[in-house]
C-alpha cells in the first residue's frame, strides 16, 4: 500500500514526522515526572495534555509543525470499504492524530489519521504479563482484522512505558513473546539506552490479515523507571437509593 496522498506541499511523510516530533518531546516532558499512577490510562491522559501543549507551542513558534487534531482514546474511524457493523469501529487506539486534505480527489479519503498505541513495560503483575501484552494487545492490533488499527495507512507508532526492569531485559522478553506470534523482532536504533529519555526501536513492517501490504510501526520507549508509581484508587460504587413512596394508597371503587 502506498502512503495516503495529501497535497503536493503536505506529504504523508511530513505528517508522520510532525506527529513523531510532537510525541517525542511530550514523552521527554513526561520523563520529568517523579510520580505517576501505575495504570496505563492515567499515564496516557498525562501524555495527551503534554502532546497538546507541545503541539500548540510548535505551531505558535512555527517550528515546522503542521496543524492536526490529537484525539484521546477515540474509536477507529470508518474507511470507505467498512460496514457499520465492522468490529474495528468499536476498537479504540490510544491516540489518533487527524488531518484533513482539502485537495483529496475523493471526499471519503480527505480525512486521514495516524495512530499510536501505548503499553506499559516491565515486570508481570500477577497474570497480567506486561511484556507479552506489548505484542498480543499492541502490535497484533495493527495486524488483525478485528482491531484493524491504522487501516488505510502505511505506518503507525507504538509507545512503551518502561516502568521497571532493565531495558535490555524488557526487549529480550518482548521479542520472545513476539516470536511466538511470528512478529518481527525489535531492536534499539541507538547504541545505548537513553536514561530518563526516549529510545527509538526499529522493526521490520508487520503483515496484516486485512490488507495485502504491511504496516511500518515505529516504536518509542520512554524510561520511567525513576518514577514512583502509585496504584490507582478503586472506583467508588454508588448505590442507587430508591425514593420511598410515602403516599397512602387511595382505595378506588370497582
């Protein structure tokens, strides 16, 4: 699959680079945190506002960024060949960056999205094996039709929150679980791991069951091992109290 065509001045590659620049800087700011909630969703939420902040600053300073919307935990949007009951339309990538191409020949392809999926990395938490989830509930979502992440696009991204364990050990485990699913291995792009910073991870394109062309997934792993992670507070259950009808029954004649 070729990359979606935008205008002559705005290519898919430029859009992708702009998204990467925003999230890389947002992740670096996230790494300045000393305390975070342990769960994925609140970390994503913090990253969402940081990405919005970074993107706004880049647009104001004209640092080469381009306008696009950053969506948090929103469902996949329809592609022209989807049906209303497609399972992928109920799936929710962690982030979607949406841009509109006013020069598109087909209005159905004028709105284009770039998707990012996030996963925690580190020691297993009971039966919840974080480093296995990175493939089963992460990379596989770009490969399987029922999830259909990044459908219609040639590339996407994943973010890994390294919360504990040595980065090299995490990578070894992630690759071990990926190999069982016939997923290409990952390897760090730099010679050394970046401490309290972002390390780029490279990987061969992923084959997908819903398209003959593979998808190129870029990986950004952030070192958060210095943070204190607090367990999320359990949600309070509010019991519904039914109002008592104190009105006396009025006897009616039959």
